[in-house]
């Protein structure tokens, strides 16, 4: 086909792609997070373009893969502009290469004593902010390994380190494309569904752009799930442990495997009683392997002080930090009314206990019939956790977006759009949140969730309904 004919035939699609490239370039290189209006307008435009591109080209797989790469490549030499966490990533990686344990020394420990153990220490210290500088690292060992790789190849350049970290995250996304497609094939779902994750501006901006490692965690998780569905549970356990060793959040899913390992059902097709149906030998070995591999990956950093420091750091998410929360803010308001002060320590401990009880109970009483139901269970427990959490940073939603690809629940896609309003907290010098905007965000999310539940129940009542999921 001649170029002129091609352009004429696909001029609207080309306009969408070129507009997306322009907006991504502006987002990457000409945006400050304090400019809330520009931030929201750019993001809304990208989200609208993303939706139209998927709708118009969903059967042009090669084009969509190419766009996934091109949109990410636009960010290659951009310094993240919505998050400063990358400064701590680079700090930790260089600290490891210098022979220090990042779980034993806070950045404050060195800099406040006028010690600079790594290259560009002062710049990194200033960039990461006081909150990060005053706490021990909370990033698990494979995350630290990724940070160290950046330190090996760019130990004197912050931009060089950013590029290395970005390449690792992009590679993980294409790993998700590979195993994500395999799961879609196994579930007999349309292959284009994976692009609701891969081309989502939220995923591109938060992971590739802002260098959050949820994508690397999800690569190992989706790989592990594929192996588990293929009945390769030993390999699945090892890879699952790698996912935990990037981000701890997959630990939340362990109780959901309770009913996955089943004994053979009787020939009369009658379902066995709850505990008699579980293959406890495989279940215990699966849990043991996950635990042993995870502990093994932490061992190079182990000291008695590590256990204390790491526990305290993780506890901060339940007892000190608060951002973009939903039900927690309601509980906090009630706490202020009753006591006159912020009761986050009590509420955080209570909600952590509630989520733990819910997940264990849900895992024991629910029997997933197939891999899709297992993924849906993961979506449910993670949603419950986020709805009750004290802190929900935007990038935390990445797992929900991926899970939505395989389930009838589409509210995570809506959430991945409206979560941009949480960044408006940075539009003022005090970085205070507008609770009306937070309320609006969660109103939209819960409305979308309600719509999903209604559609699922209506579909379940219809005879001979298809098992395929589409948007």
C-alpha cells in the first residue's frame, strides 16, 4: 500500500497516535506536579486517546505492541516528575555496592554526620526528601538488586541510573505481555485485552515514567500464576517468592491458595467436604517453598537489627502514613470527634487485623474453580485492603489494573483514571489534600464497582452466557 493511500485510510488512527506521542512528550519533559490543571488535562487527554486507540485498533496486535514500546521510549531520558522515590532507589543501590546494608543505615545517619559514602550523596539526599531520608529502606532484596544494577552501570550519573531502572521496568512490562497473553489464551479470552493494561496511560506514567517497580512485581506474579495453572507448582512457588521479594503485597494472596491444591474428586462427582478436599501435602510444600526462597533472598542482608528496623518501617504504613484513603478518612473523622486527636495508630492496627481476618476467611471458604476465579479473588482482597488502607499511592493500583484484564470487574480502569486527582495535593505548598476531591474520586470508584456487580449478577442469571470478557 502506498504511503499516501495508507495515510488517507488510517488518518484518524494516525492522529490519535501522534497526539498521544505529543502529550506523553509534554508529560515527560514539560510538566511540574505542582501544576495541577495541566496535569489533569494532559492525563485526561491521554486516557481518552488510549480508549479510542484500543477500540479502533484492537485487532491490530503488531501495531499495539509497537505503540506500547514507542510510548514508553518517549520517557527514556526523562527525570520522573510525579515522584521523588527514585532518588532513594539510586541511593540504596549505590549503598549496597559500597558495602553498606540499606536496612541498617538511614540516609540521615550519613549526611547529618557530614559523611558521603556514595557518589552524588548530597544531591540524592536532597532529592528524596526528609521522610525517606529519615527512615530505613523498605524495599525487598530483588528490588535492591535492581537498584544495584543501576549503580553498576551508572554510579556517577543520576540520569544514567534513571535510564537503567527504566529499561528494567520496560522489560518487565513486556514480560507481562508474554505471560499475560499465555493466560488469555488459556482462558480463551481475546488477546487484545492485555493492552488495557499495557497501553494504559496510568501504567505508562506511573511505572515507566515515575519508576515504580510494581511492574516488576507483577511480571513475577503473572508468571507464577501461569505456572500454577499449568500445574508446575514448585516453579510457581519459587517465582511467587521473587514477586514478594520485589514488593511485599503478594503476601496478601497466600491464603487464597488454600483451596487451589485439591485432591481428586470422587467418581460420583459429589464435592468433598471443605478440609477433605484440600491436598495438604502440596499446599504445605508450596507455602514452605515460598517462605524458604523469600527468606533466602533476604539472608544476605540479615542481622538482628534488620528484623527490628524492617518491621518498624513496614509498620509506618499502618500507623504513621496517610494519603488518598477512603474509609480510613471516615474512621479518622470519627476518631477526632470522639477523642480530639488523630487515632491513626489504633485505626491502622484495627484495619490491618480486619484485612487479615477477611483474607484468611475468604481464602478458606472460597474454592476457585479455575485460574480466572483465583485472579478475581486476588482482585477482591486487594480492593478490600486498599479501601481500608491509610495510604493509597496511585501506583499501588497497578495490580488491580492487570487483574481486571482477566475478570469481569472493570472498576480498576476507572480508578486508574480518577486517581490522578490525588496528585492535586501537590498543587499547594503545604501538600494538603482536598477531601472533597478525594470523596469525588471514591464516589466514582464505588459507582463503577456497583455497576460491575450489577452487570455480573445480571449476566449470571442469563442462560448460556459467554465466559469471555470484553470492554
